[in-house]
C-alpha cells in the first residue's frame, strides 16, 4: 500500500526550566499549533526520497549507505542512522515535509522534523515504539548527525504534549505530569529578536562541559550530591571557592533554575500566574548574568517588558544568543503593549521584531482526512 499518510509534528515553547534538560533538571514545555507536516508513503524500494517543501530541495539516499551530509539533510539522515543502529526494519519511502515554524526563533524545528519522521516511520512500518522511546531516538539522531549535544526536552515536548496543558518533565527519570495552563485573561506572546544563533558554534557544548566539570567537583564534597537537583543553590554558594568563576556561575544558575521550575509547578496548581511570571523574570536574569546565553537584543526586550504592568512575565526562551522572548501579557493590552515594545526595539536595533501569539497543541499525531 503506497498511499501517503499525513502527520503533524509540533514545535514547542518552554515556559520555564531553561538549560537544565541536560543537567537532570525539570522543564515545563508545551507543544504549539505551529510545526512540521509530513506526507509519507512506502515505495517498495530500498531508497528514501525526501523533499523539503520549504527549501524546494530534494534528496535521495540508499538505506544501506546512510552517511552524514549537511544542512537539513542531517536531521533526517540522523533518524535513518539511528533506525539502522537500533535494528528497526524499515524499507524505502517517499517523504515530503514542510512547516510554518519561523526559522531561528528557537521553537525546535529540528526536534519537530526528527520526532515527526520517527513517528511517521513507526506508523507506516508498524514498529510499535512508544512515544518516550521515540523522543529518546530523536535525541540520539540529533547527537549523532546534527552534532548538537542537546537534552531530551524538545523531542519529548513535541511528541508527548497535551493541548491546554504544560508538561512538567523530569529530565532524569523521564517521568512527567501535565498541569493545566489556565491563561484566562492572559495570552502567551513570543517576540522574535531576529538575531540568529547557531548552537553548533560550540557555545552550547561549552556550557554543558562546564556544568559537568562543576558537578564532578561538587560531588566530592557530599555523597548526597548525585545530580544538580540534589544540590541546593545555597550550597553551591557555600563551595564557591572550589569552582573557577565561570563554572561557579553556571552551576549556580542550574541549581536555582531547578528550584524555580519546581516552584512554578506549585504556582500553576494554585493558578497563581503572577507568581509564575515573576519566576520567568528571575530566570532571564540568571540566563543573562550567570549562564551568559543572552544578548543585548533579548535583554532589551525583557527590560522593556518590565516597564509594562500588563506583562507579568518575560524571558529569553530556547538555546540562547537571540531567538525569542516569551511573554505573558494581558489579552486586552496585547496590541498596545506589543506595539510600544517593538517600536522601541526597532529604534534601538534598526530591526523590526516578529510577534507571534502561541496556542498549545497535542503532541505529534496522524492527520486523518
């Protein structure tokens, strides 16, 4: 049966819990209604034919000769490589894909492509994987071919989210819990700095290495310090002298962010969005001053947000060095507030930022026509 099937794989936002998914922390993502669509069908050969509708580029590969390439190809080739490594039997297929995720906005287009392709192949070849396994494979695919040593959050959120909820994900055990996101009179708006960033530039992997080195030193001080989640941030301050200044800042941020994310879940249970928003501002402060992954453009947008009572929380979201800020804004004031902030930004940086309102979505699914 070579009839194509259709699938949707969403991008994601992360409300809080930044840069802790690779540090055994907790994160709080939600899938969004923007993402990547796939049309895919078995073709009865040993060849995989890909067509990127966004770039109008085609690529064909023999499934027995999968090797690294460049650009978007590495995301799909990484998936084929992992299927081969894990001995999942797939045959040739035709796959066209494209989406509406803004490029460089930090909404995890790569995870949507990898997770979506895994979900689709799992479906058409009846492999029987569960969604957690799919997320783990998507992460491996990104590690192996895209060369980004990412955490699990992006893939997990894209595959496992629930509409109108955020997911509190424990990145250590992969246990997760849904919390209702009751925005009521508020909206989630992203403001895109239009400053592009490339994780492969090595900054991301440098942060990761710094955290690993810091954790190794802290573990020697106390047998209960098995992961960052077992280390209170005040204890990192206590052992400041043992860490070089940069490593200290990285470890302090991670432990504080894990504490903030746990508190954020409590606030959502209490429907306390004001408290939640304050934690977002604190998170940005840490990203900017301790983890050093912000940039003048993101800092400016968050500082501008603080001037408006209608914005109860704002921070840079995603890998860093640009991308979007995520903002919780009173619905009635969105138009005026956003207009003021974007005008100020344009005046300062001579760049017109893009603005998107976010709606949540279920995780990756088949579209039945």
